[in-house]
């Protein structure tokens, strides 16, 4: 019972951290756009920064697996702005 509660708490903490990180990224994105930086440049540098940090922490093989998973998610339409969540 305690392990389940601990797991649920950990999951809630991770969800909260992701939400805060999302808000930070949105703020930085808006600042960049407002400073005249094109969305494509912001996106490319954000991806490059993230990949560099992930490779540093986890190694190339793990990051390649993650990138393949992201590729599949893109193919399934997960990131389309017109996606309907059911």
C-alpha cells in the first residue's frame, strides 16, 4: 500500500515538474518570438540543446532510442496542432 502511494506521489511530482517546465519553455518561446527570432530557429536550438544534454547524461544509444520513439509519435500525429484527443 505504501509503495503504491509513493508511486502515485512520484507520478504527481513528475507531472507537476513537466507542467512547470512546459510553462518555462512557453515563456522563453514567447520572448524569442517577441525579439524577432523565427519559430524554426527557436525550435532547432531547443531540440539541439535538449539532445546535447540528453547525450551527455544518458549516452548516444539511449538518445537514439528516444528519438526513434519521438519519430513514431510524430508519425502517429501526436504533435499535430489539429489533433483531437479522445
